[in-house]
């Protein structure tokens, strides 16, 4: 996998501008902070992001992948201001769970998610 960050696009922080990979594609469904009983857990955006990312990585591992295999991740965010206010904490969660190799990423503001209590949803794909 090659992470491509052209200097004319500026230094990325917490993402890569492009990722090139070859292998078996694994498409990962959007994950929220659902527990094993399908209940949303976590009171705030940081806790919910941690659970959602953990759920995504669990699915990835079950498909034979690891965090560094992620090519692209999209985070759907109900309250963008709250998410940005906690960006450092969310970044620390990412580094602890997924490491310092970043996929191509996007954060998209949405009015709500499937489960009304969900504050974030994390979706992605990997090449294993």
C-alpha cells in the first residue's frame, strides 16, 4: 500500500490525500457505537467514535485485515462543531486503535443517523 501526499496539496493531518493498493478488497459497513445487544453506548462523541471505530476494526480483522490495510474511511458526524471541538481526543483514539498510518478520509455532516442516539458512524474499505 502506498500513501500519496503531494506537497502542493499541503501537509495532511489525520488523513492521506490518496492511497494506492492492490489485493483483495474488503468493504466495511458503516459502524456506530452499538454494543453486542444492539444498543448505542457512550455519552459523548469521543466515546462513541471509539466504539464505532472498534466495531469497524473488529469487522476488518474478521475479514483477515489489520488497521494499516484501510484505504478509505468516511466518518458521518451529527454535530460537526462538537466533533471538531474533540478532534485531538478523537485523533488520540485513532492512533491508539489504528496506528499512525492514515487512509484517505472524509468527515461528512449529517442531520441524523439510523439510530437516533448515534453521534458518529464510521465506514470504510480496505485492501488485504
